[in-house]
C-alpha cells in the first residue's frame, strides 16, 4: 500500500464514519477501486489505526461533553450525566453480543462483496428517507414539537439498530440516528448520543483485531510505517471536521440528502 492509498482510505474513513453513508461499505468500495488486496494481518493493522483515529476525533470534538460524563460515571455521582453513560452502556450490549459471538460469521458471509454493500446502502437510503418523512418537519414547526429525551428503552432499541449496522453498507452513525428520530427523540441529542455510543464498539473491535494480530502471524510490515501514519492522521483530521458537520446536519434535519447519495452509490455497487 502506498501513502496515497492510505491517504485516500483515511479520508474515506474519517468522512464515512460520521456521515450516514457507512464507513465499512465505502472502505470496501475504495479498496476495490484502488485494487488493494490486503492480507488478513495487513487489513487488521490498518483498520485498527483508522478506528482508533476516529475514536480520538470524537473525543476531541465532544471534549467538553465527554469530560463531565467521565467524571460523573467514575465517581458514581448519580446525576443525569451518570445515567446518560449508563444508557450508552445499555445501547452497547446488542452490538457487543454480535461482535463477540457472530463477528467471524458476519465477516465471512457478508464481507468483501460489493453486491452486499450495494444492497445495504439501499437499506440505509430507505431508513434515512423514512426517518425524514416520518418526522414530518411541517408538523413540528406548527406545533413546536422538538422530541423527547432518550429513554432507557430508546437506548436499547437504538443499540439493536447499531448491532444490525455491522453489515457493510449499513451506516454505523446513520442507522442509530434514524432509529432515534423514528422513536421521537430530540434531533439535537441524537447525533451526540450516537457518536458517544460508537466509541465502545469501535475500541472493542480494535482490541479484538489486536488480539487476532497477536494470536496469529502478528503485524505485517507490508503496509509500512508511513502509510499507517498518513492514514491515521487523515482519518483523525477529516473525522474531526465530519463530526462537527454531522452534528449540525442532524440538528437541521437534512439527512434526506444522504439518502439520495446512498441510493445512487448502492445502485452503482450492484451494477459494478
């Protein structure tokens, strides 16, 4: 892998992790376009670098919100921040079960196929469109409906939606956000909640990948240090920008445009 390939994939990961267009699906698409055939150790090594970069970008962008949550939770303050973290942990249970018990099956059965990516992108497009029109912005403006706070049941349902989003092509950010909007939760809080709830699964996936690397042949030197660093920095910088942008887009309710994008790309993947 050249540093240019790593730069492209880092940019794709940074954008697609936060925008509701599926990072895993777009990485599959661009690997196919670039003609990259990475071995198991190489793919794990590079994916771990990109995943850690996106987690760091989330923490940096939401630092003012992240620190109070950590303080309340680890000191067991029993305030709204403590229960907010508990809801995040509750939402992570479904994806943890899928990741620990069905990760290999999902990767072997669904991974590496642009047809699967295309179909899942079409599902993402339908979900985003349905969430937009079901929300009925005209009714909200007329009755000043702003949505409710995320409940315990909402958190679990949103977590189930995130667990389904392990399929390549289903957006890890868009699927939970659209689910929360369909449940009637506040747009202003859904983006932040979805970004926080994805931190634990991403880190968990990275730890599993590191375990596989240590337990297998170890990290390969085929990628090289420079491509890894370039990919990491690109994913981190672009991730910071995309994270801020996505929060504003969710507040304004403009996710329907990503539905059209996923529809077009999904059709192209299937035809490809």
